[in-house]
C-alpha cells in the first residue's frame, strides 16, 4: 500500500473509531445523567468527546499524539487571549455596523447568565473544538489539508442543521467559521487560539450583546437586542451569525489567518514525527 493510501486509511480509521467511541460514551453518559437528573448536556458532550479522543489516540497512536492542549501555561494563556481578541473584533465590528446602520437597537439590562456560562458556553467551546479541530481533523490534515478543512467545516455546519432559525446564509457562515477555527488551530498547531475565538464569539454575541447564539437564547443578558430590518442583515432569530456582515468579517479574518508564511510544507500536512511524542 502506498504512503498516501496508508495515510488516508489511517485518517478514515481514526474518524470511524472516534465516532463509535464518542457515540457509545455519549449514550452511556446520557442514560446516567437522566437517571441522576444531571441537566448540563454540554458537559456530557465534552466528557464523551474527551473519552473518544483518549481512547482513539491510545489505540491508533500508542507512541503518543500532541492534541494541542499541553504545553507551557504562559503560551497557552497568550494564545487564548489572541483568540479572545480576534473573536471580539469579528463580533464587535459586525454589531457596531448593525447598530450604526440602524438595523439593531440595544437596551442595557445589566444581567448575566452565570449558570449558563458554566453549563453551556464554557463546555461548548471546549467540546466543539476538541471534536472538530482535535485528533480527527489533525489526522485528516496530516493526509490532505484541503480534505481536512472541507470535512471539518462541513460536519461543523451540519451539526447546527437542526438549530432554531437556521437559514442557508447562516449555514454558510457556520461553515466559514469552521474554516476560520481550523486556520486558528493551524496558526500555532494548538487548540487554545480557536477555543478563545469560539468562547468569546458565543459569550459576546449571546450573554453580553443579547443576540441568539445559533438559535439559542440565553435566559439573561447584559444587553437586549431588537433587530430591525431584513433577516439577511440582522440574522433574525438565528442571531448575528446569520448576518451577511458576519460573512464579510469571517472572509476578512480567514484572509488574515490564511497568510501563514511559517507553514513549511505547501500541502499543510504535518509529518508524523512532528505530531507524535
């Protein structure tokens, strides 16, 4: 078997094994959570994805695999702050444009959903980055960078397919977000940068500014937002992620992150010895 076919087979095997373990763990935790009355579903998803990652790496990478969460705390914190800053710029710029053009109105409430921050927004950022920019994405990227980006973005978008208020524009924006977050991983080959983007993206647009977050409405927010005008501009009930302004901002951010002179090989693939301990 050729080296290319071997890498493709390993990538496919990693996906199916990860999916099988994740589904098994998720079902087990969901049953236990129902029996125990545990209401925080995102933590169940995070636990199942974490177990799937550990088991898959243990079976397929017995020599070890750098998933992108370990390392010097100072470096991890700096990359997380970079992500918080970039996500704030993307959401903040779109909100300011909507407000300046008269498409939204804000009213100060002063509330913040601390319980939902702990039960939904924090675990969701870690769960989705570990699932979509974690081992499976990294393994596909080692084989073929284009396939890895396309597959990750497509699955990431389809995960939101049943969300309330989804439109074709919103679905496209979620796919673009998948590409943006994959590029954020690629910048440092670690997960803290995309986790920072993902976390502040959701918290700023939802609990702080008062937009729905992919159709999810926080119970309390710092501001309430009233949309005025066309859904393609404001995002409608799906939230600011359904706005055409997010499309523009994401393309700009993708262009910035896509310029990566430090990437050594033109295919964007990582060598085995660079990813394994």
